[in-house]
C-alpha cells in the first residue's frame, strides 16, 4: 500500500496512519507513506516504531518515504 500524504498539515499524517493501524493491522503488507516534511516523516517513523513494526525512513529527492512492514506489529 502506498499512501501520498504530501502537503498535509503537521498532525494529519499521524492521525491517518493511526486510523489505518486501528482498522486493519498490516501483518504481511508493506505500507509506504510519502511525506514532504522531514519533521513529519520522523514523527511518523517514531509512532509506527512504537507498534513494534519494522520501519525505515528513506529520502527520495524532495520527499521522504516512511516504509513499514507489518511483521512483528502489535497494532491493537
């Protein structure tokens, strides 16, 4: 699943990811979130890491990609 969250306000990406994880835990799925703010990318990575998921933060040109694999997640 690839989610484009570029251009969203400071808290909006975090709220959307929280809702996604509450509604469907991505056990064998990879979620990639495109973000245009380094600060938002780091906040999102920290939040996703708290669930125990494997999380990477990558820079691709002017945007950031927060990549999460559902393996070892505790979404509840």
